[in-house]
């Protein structure tokens, strides 16, 4: 059983905004420290940023308007905590405590991911999809229900009828759809709105990719300040995650669908 939401779901809109702000920090610095939280809905977007990089409210406003459309933007930009910054002063060390799990994707999970991507190519508005064995549920806003039903005849499609969706109907918040992003690999940490020194990003990516390569579940833990994780230098894990994010086109692109 698996659920996917598309990049126009309000929670993913929040993730994408957070990712775009992280991309902005990486344009300002090679290895910035940044954490972003976004809450969006009903014509207002609230953004809290803690960062070492020079980021300005007008830049955030432009990002929000590009991704979510015209709305009020309230942003609060603060420097990163001095103790957290000190942890990385001599090179990459683990940026947080955490437990992490990487699980090989199942056929069901891969199947729903493809269905979600295929539907989004035609309908780019808010959508949510569930696959439970052979039972497919499609909730797609601003869609021709008859058309979807003809493409997926055995599916339950928009059971309450046509709907609008989006941030004028629902609120969105960063890292609220991790099940959609990570399937059974979800543990405690969120993927989005953070730089690569944060284990929530880099170690989660490492564990997931290792599980896909080996076909074996991966379980890891780390403590803030660790230089070694999973028998590797933490800096190596950071570089693995950097290459993965770069291959997708950046943190905003990563936020669209998560890890699959």
C-alpha cells in the first residue's frame, strides 16, 4: 500500500519553495548552512529561514510567487545558531542526531510512482493517488473524470466528484508528505529545506540509494559531530548526496517528487 502526491499538492508546494530557497543559498555559498520551514495556504506564505548565507526577503518573495502564484509573503531570516555552525567549522561532520532507514522500493511503489508521473504530465494541478494491491484511487483536481476513468477503468476516480484543490483550498507545510517521498524508508528526519550537512538530507539519501543498489534494507544511526557514518567519512556521504541532488537539477527539483 502506497500513497503519492504530485508536485502541486500544497505540501509539495511548500517543499518546493523550501528547496528553491536552499538552491539560493548554494548560489551564494559553496557549502551554506540553511534550514527552511514553509507554511502556505489561503493567500499567505510564511517562511522561516536560519542560514549562514546572504538571503533577502525580496528573493524569497520572488520564489514564492514563481512557484505558488501571487500571495502575501511573510519571511523571517535569522543567522544559524553559533553552536551548530561551530560543529562544521573544521569540515563536514554529522549535523544532527538521527536514525535512518533505506528500503528497496517494491513493485507496487514503483507502479504508483509511474502512474502519478503520467497523470501529472497531463494534469498539473493538485493530485493524490493511492495503490492498495490492485485497487487504485485517483483524486485529481481540475481533471476530466471521464477521461481518467477511461485510462484507468478499474480505478476509483474522484469519489466525491470534481474538485479544485491547491493552496486556496488546503494548507501546505514542509516535510508533511514524507511517505509520498520515501515510501517505507521514512524514519524521523525530513528531507526538504536543509543543506547537505544535515543528516536528515544526506544520510537519508545515502541509506535509500544503498538499499536500491543492494536490494537489502539499511538501518543507520548517527550522533551530531560524528565523522564516520556507515563505515564512511561523513564528508563522502555529503558528496554522494550532492551528486544525487545535482543530477536532479537542484533541491527544488528534488522536492517535486522526493526519492522516487
